C-alpha cells in the first residue's frame, strides 16, 4: 500500500497566480501587474523559501495519505474483528442452545421416569390399601359370624332348657 502511495503522481497544491488587469491610470495596479509578470518568469525556478513550502506541502500530503491508509486499515481490522467476534458469538450461542436442548431432554426424560415410578408406587400403595381393607372386612365378617354363632348357640340352649324344663348350671353371677 505504501508503494502505491509513492507511485501516484504528486501534484503540488500551489495556488495559481492571480492576474488582474489594472486600470491604466492606477500606478499601484500597474506595479502589481509588473510583479505578476516577474513572478511568471520566476515560476520556472522557485526561490528557496518556495522549495521549503513545497516540501512541507508534500510532507503533509504524504502524512495525510498515511493517516488515511492507517484509518482504512484500522477500520478493516475492526470490521474483521467485529465479524469474527459476531461469528464466534453465534457459535457460542448455538453451542449453548444445543447443550440446553440436550439437558432439557434429559430432564424431561428423568421427570417422565419419576412420574412412572410415582404412578407405580401409588398403584402399589392403592393395592396395599385395598388388601388391608379386604383383610379388615374379612376380620369383621369373622367377628360378626362368631357373634351370630354365639347368639344362635345361646338361643338353642335356651330352647333346650325350655323344652326340658331344666335350668342352666351356670348362672349369672349376680344371683
């Protein structure tokens, strides 16, 4: 890029001499006109102060080219870094989303397994409760059957004693 800057044709930014026509009766204007004519002849060989000015202008011109090149390169680098950073951020976001999706699927699977275990355990508990209820009903039925049997036995004994006219040997303890 620096080589390109040096190969470009360099043009001096020297203002062109202003030629003004002076009215013939003005002596000052005539004097200025003669000075401009003299300066035209001197343009071919610049004086030492003009060489310094031209050198400074050339130096400023080169510095401005360098500054413009530097700004351009800096902008390119920033754009490139912005692009790379944006690309990397997209990659990280995609990686994060992928990992999150895997973890969410794993969590959902684990929750489903827990729900299945919970339902299975709840079913076992319901079965146990039903078994306990069934056993309790059986025990109630046995107790009720014994009570009816004893009542029936007592009625049969009372019928027997009435039929025979005898009194029972065991009496109630209050007599």
